[in-house]
C-alpha cells in the first residue's frame, strides 16, 4: 500500500505503527504545515500534539548541531522530488535528546509537482547508544594497542609509527632528528634478586622518572620492551640530545632505586646511546636505530652508567 494511502486507512496505519513503532506524519508542501502527525510523538518527545503545526516546529525541535545539515538536505531532496531519509537528534520538551530516523516519501500531484511529504519517524536511540559504545570500545582498543600495558607509556608499536613519521618530516625539512636508546644495567640480576613483581614496579618507576627528561610537544618517550626505553627528539642537535641524555642519568641519581645484586654496586643505573642525523631521501629509519643501538653497546662496554653520543652527519 502506498505511504500516502496508509494515512487515509486508520486500521492499516494502526497495524503498521504497532508493528514498527513508527510515528507517521504528512506535510503539505505548499503551506509547509502538517496535515497529520501521529499521537505517539507526544509520548516520545513530550511536545503536545497540537503544537506540531508546521515545518518550523520540526526545525526548532532538532538539535542545533544537526539542524542546518539535516534541514538543508531534506528540503533539497524534497524540492527535487526524491524520496530520502535522515538521522538526527530531536529535542524533548525537557531539553533531552532522542535519536530519530526519518524516512520520507515525496508525493507528487497530477502535474508532477511536489504535493506533499509523507514520513515515518523511528526512535533509534538504543541503536545509536550501542554504536557509540562500540566506537568508544574500538577507540579504547586502538589506544591500548599503542600503550605499554605495564608502564602506561607508549609501546614499541607506537614508537615505530612515530619514528617513521618524524623520519619523513626530517627528510622533507632537512632538520636534525635525534634518538636516545636507554637500557637498565644488570636488570636480569635485579629480577633474580628482587623477583619479577618488584622488577615490574621498577620499570614503572623508571618510566615515570625518565618521562621528565624532555617536555617539548613532539618529544616522544616509549618502552621498547624488556628493560629498553627510547626518546625520539625531532629538530634536536647533538648538544641538546646530550643534555637530555645526561638529564636521564641525573634523574636516576636523584630518584635512586636500590640494586643490591648489581656487580657495580647500588643504586640501579642506566646506559644509553644517542645519535643525531638528517636523513637523506634514500635513508631508512631502521639503519639509524642500528647506529644508535651500537652507541648504546659502546656505553655498556665502556663500563655502563654512562652515555655515548654521536652526530652521524659529521
């Protein structure tokens, strides 16, 4: 049965509305006034049935954030004689929001001009709530996938993503890029002596401490795994990178962590390597990481509790 005919058949309309939960309406296109509005609208939104006089009542009872886009779309489609549907937030009489899906059929007269609009409103608030919850959960899962579960800072996956981005930025801008790789000295013996639970707490404390070594908006700190951490420092020359590296060592001295099992004595200490480069177009970030990792190895081989620094442009 055509939508317009349903409004003239109360029994059929009543069966349809009960089956679908829809709210039927009809709007005269010439006067833009409602010639029919389902009584369920008052139950859903609270506005008295008699107050739904014309299109302005529909517009004014729509959430301001949805209003322009939805109204412009519906009017343009109606003028063109095209059936359409829209989803928007309707305002209740108490100022709350109800999500509606409005399905609209354009009725044309004998001269093919638009005569009226017949529509059915559906309350889709529960569906929207579920969609929003799913979106929140997806966003949370994405955040978790880039977060180290133990320390709460960025993980290796996020490190790789940020390094690739800053590497490309440095290639385009010609600005130097610095990388610090940090390793805890004799951490295996720490775990064996104090236990893995205390080892986990040590890593959390270290992450909190070292996160204060740099604070520019693009400076990036991450845990690479195990006892390894890293700083990515965009637009940073060697002396600035050295200062941040020495700051890391200083922070460890200011916030000592006992390590009775260390062959070098207490407290817990760090070794680090820091390098600076301006990548050429054909250079790869992985090669730079290997170069800085070699500096870290040099620091360990030279006695630990220290840093090795190099400008690879020299």
